[in-house]
């Protein structure tokens, strides 16, 4: 299995950090973050790779 790291654009990285900070307090941000993780897991399964965010 190949190891792959996701590289965010500066703007996307800022949003991702914000979502991680707000997720414990906000159901909406937690839902968005969960969707991002599920999508990356889906892609990893299809391509048979391991993804690190």
C-alpha cells in the first residue's frame, strides 16, 4: 500500500484548521470535517493507498 500525504492550498489549510478548532463546539463544522475525512477514506480505498491529512 502506498503512503500519500494530502497537500492543501494555503486557503484550504486555513479552513481545515478552523474546522478542527470549531468541531468540538459546532455540529455544522463537525459535519463538514467528517465529510472531508469520509471522502478522503473513500478515495484511499478506491486507489488502495493510505492518506494522511
